[in-house]
C-alpha cells in the first residue's frame, strides 16, 4: 500500500502540471478536504467554479455539482474521482417527468434544487441551494405558482419559511437526511441534554421542529463555530466534522446515526478517495461531458441564482 503522503504529493504535482483547482464538498473524506483549494457547500463551490480561470477543475463532490461547474465552464475540463458519485435526489427527478409537468402546468415557475441533473436544470426557471432556497423562492412574484423540486423536506421547509401557498413540491428525498429519525435524535439528546441542535433542511420536519439552527453545511459549521455554546448535535453528513474540528477543536460535536445504519455518511460522496483523485488527475477522466445545447439552457437558471446576493 502506498502511503497517503506519497499520494498527496503526487496529487499536488499533478494539480500544478494541469493548472487545476481542487474543489471539495464538506462531505468528502478528511484527506481530500485537507489538500483541497476550496472546501464549501454547494453554493460556495458553484461560485468558485464560476470565477475559475485555470484549465482543469477536479471536483471532489457528487456528479451534479461537477455538472454545474462544467455548465459554468463549458470550455474547461471538469473531472470527478468516481463517475458513480451520484445522488438519490437526482435519481428521484427524471427530466421527462419534469417536461410532462410543464406541459400540464405551463404557468408554473420551476425552482430546482441544485441536486438535479443538467437536463432538469435546463427545464428550470431558477436553481437554488440549501443556503439560498428561501431567498430564491421569495424572488419569484407572489402570484406565480411554483413547482419546487426535487427534495420534499427542503420544499416543505421553504414553504413554511416563505408562507407561500401556491407552491407544489416534488416527492424526492435524500437517502441520508430523510432517514435521520426523531427517535434516534431523542436518544442522542438524552445522552447530551445541554447540546444545541443544528440540522440540514433535507431532514424530516419532525427533526427540523427540534432544531436550534437550520442551514446549509457551511452555515451549520459557521453557526457552531461562532456560537457561545460548546456542545452541538449535528444532523447532517459527518464529513462536516473536518471543518468543525479544525476551526473549533475545543468544542464537542455529536453525530446522529441514521435510522437504518450506524453512520451518517453519504455513500455517494464517499465513493471518492484520495487514490481515485490522483488517478483522475493523471488521466483527466472521468470527465463531465454535456451537450452544448443542454449547457446553454441550464446556464441561465444557474446564473439567475448566482446573481442573487
Ligand atoms: P449543501 O449545499 O448544504 O452543502 O448540501 C449539499 C448536499 O448534498 C446536502 O446533502
Ligand atoms: Fe445527495 Fe443526500 Fe448524498 Fe447530499 S447527502 S449528495 S443529497 S444523497
């Protein structure tokens, strides 16, 4: 087995040779986050991709995030360590079903969570992330009916926050957050009664009801770090522990295992490894390839979101 240090050294050399940037989501394994140029939530990574001026983006995250980077950089190379790094939300929302909905309801604005395929983005009016979903929905004129897709929990949370009545919600779910249960949360809470609860909006409503803070991965990290309290229960993927430990190592963080296993890891995110990252920088494969027509149509709703500040 080759030592991690040797692989890391080769990755850094390949990065320089390819004029590449390494973008990593908070759910990536710690060794990847350690060497990334930027670690962030979906919105921060999309913004970084938008302003990138090098040649290669090595996207350590899931495929839809890399597609977003490619749409914003149609003439640059975008690679992902593992092509199978998908997302259950993307799978829950096929583009032909969105097209069928639009045919039946041409008056609706389609607000798509960034966790969708490029084809679905191309059918959308505007994209949102967990960080700005409330702001995005509020940017749509009050009288305009909305289809929010595909996450049911995020959709219900946004509907509640905005008080928007004319908003239909797709029935998709994240296999990680949707299986965080109130039952398991209560048992962790019983062990740590003083801990505050921070949750991602993809969690079920009964979990969100108990939360002291709801936000994106980066927002959860910032909130915990800047809060006076020093003990937290975190209801999102456990990869966020890397930034939490680095930025506030004196605080305590408790993760809640989801209902059907004893971890809180995303199996798609964890497909990427340091070795696969090195391999993809060596071969510049697997590469995101999208048709120019899809990229052009998908860029507009992404840029509409990025224009909101
Ligand atoms: P963030 O945009 O909050 O990082 O979320 C991405 C994601 O996939 C949540 O499961
Ligand atoms: Fe998709 Fe859920 Fe994994 Fe995020 S945690 S990438 S929403 S499956």
